């Protein structure tokens, strides 16, 4: 198994070294520090290689390690009163982390909403996609506010169940979605939406 792990790591190194160096260099001013960070990313990847469950997630996995290593780099420098990462760069990295996940999830949302029973579908489209307030929906549909609220909650619950059934979702320690990957049986339906 160790030889197999070494081959995987070697392939990861060959496939992603240039990408990582470019990625890190865009976020760290010193070329020497960028090279050191890339090396540290591969060391961490080697140590954590057993935690990689899906070979199709390698790019996201290695970029997450790189992002965290860059943040650690700036934290260490801040502790030593050296220059810190500009706030804009830190915010950009956080936004970048969620953007790819949001794009993946957006592909499936329409299909999932379309699969809801009509009573839920209309109300979920209006409340969650169009942003119409629930009190206004009660008036629009001639329903009691409590009925609209219940349908929204049940619709959200059904959507969540669909996501969990169709996608592998990785959460961070705060419950935020880090990555969502459609399961094999759902890839075609998500790709069509």
C-alpha cells in the first residue's frame, strides 16, 4: 500500500506542482516563500494521503491544503510582527473557496426544485429563489401565514434530503459546505440542469 500511496503522491506532484506554484505565488510576495509553501503543501498531502477518499476530489483537496497553508504562513508572520496578508487577499481566498462549491450546487438546484411536489415547488421558487417574503406569499396564494411557513420549511427539508441523497457534501467545523460532489448516479441529472 505504501508503494501505491507513493505513486499517487508522485502523480499529484506532477499534475499539480505548476498549478500550486502559480496559485501560491499570486498570494505570497516572496518567490522563495511561495516555493517553501508549495513544498509544505506536498508534505502535508503526503501525511494526509490516507484521508483522500475520492481520487476525483484531488484538485479541491490539494487547493484546500494550499489555502490553509497560506493562511498559516500569514498567521505566523503576524505573530512575529512581520507583514500580514492584506485583508482583501484573505477575503478573496475565502470567497474563492466557496465559489466553486456554489457553482457545483447551483447545477442541481433547479432540478431538485423541479422535482418537488407542485405545492412546495411554487412556494420554494417564490421564497428562496425570488426572495418573496412569506407573509406576501400567504396573500398571493390565499393561504394562512402558518401554512406558507410550514410549506417552506417542509420544502427546504425535502430539498436538503435530495441534496444529501444525490451529493457527497463535506462540511467544515462550522457546518458550512466546503465541497459538494454529485454521486455517480446523479452526475448525469445534475449535468443536464
